[in-house]
C-alpha cells in the first residue's frame, strides 16, 4: 500500500473501532477499574486461547494496553498499571483509544498484582467491577491476601481476570471472580449476563418476537 492508502486504512479502522466504543458504556454501567500488567513477561506474543495455542505477532502488552484504553475511553474507567509497583494512570479522555494505549505503556519490571490492589485500597475508591489484564505470571506479593484486604476495606466488586497468554494460572478466587483465557469480544457479552444489567436484559426482551 502507498502511504496515502495506509493512512486511509488506519483512519477507517480508528473510525470503526471508536464507533463501537459507546456500546461498552451500556454493558458496563457504574464505576470500573482496569488493572493492566506492564511487567517484562507481557512481551509474550498473544494467543487466541484455543487448544492449538495459536500465537500472533502482537504481544500481550500491546493487547492489554489497547483493551485498557478501550474500556477507559468507553466507560470513564480508572486505570492502574502495575509491575514491580503500581500507580494510577492519568489518561486523556480527548485522545483516541490508540493514543491512550500508547501513552499508558511503561516498562515496570516484575509482576506484583498485589501492589495494584494495595494502590486501589489506598485510594479508598469503590468499584462495581475490576478488570485484570495480565499473563498472570505474578512473582511478587500475595495477590489473594491483597485482594481480600481491598474487599474488606472498600467492598466486593466483580473481578474479571483476562489471562492474555492463556497459561491457565489463577491468582484470585471467589463468587464474583471470573477468568477468561485469551481475549475475545464475546467476553463482554458474558460479563453483561453475569451481572444483572437492566439495560442489557431490556434490549434482549425487546428483540423477542411473539
């Protein structure tokens, strides 16, 4: 493709991608937090989550940043990036999702999910749901203990852990904790069904033809 064609394709992709973003706001009402892993192990190529373990050119970090930016842009979600430590990300709501994703990336060393839970607890903010975007290769701190400490302090959100490398490891457990191995848009539909979302169910009812 020529440079002009490449730019047109990129603009068309961006336009189509952002057109779908508002749908997430309806599926994910309330307050959302995204914990995104920027540790060294996230340089692993993405998998499709199938038994064959198909790998892609893009890395887990590429996808994690884009998913985090998409959820943030759509719902006004808070974002915590973590590695050896954790911190809230100040992202620009006026930027497009690809620019937001690029701006939030940072090499953060090891993998301490517990530091992300501590950061959320220290903020005192309560959330309806928390997304964890990681390869789940946590090697520092006690993830479960930090999660339970947050729950006792701030309340019990739904937790959706997306294992982007599909290793099958788990860090948390509980009635409101769900795991997804690999990434697909169908997970958002599953999430809408796992929570009682009035808007989602009303739309489904409206589509029934008697």
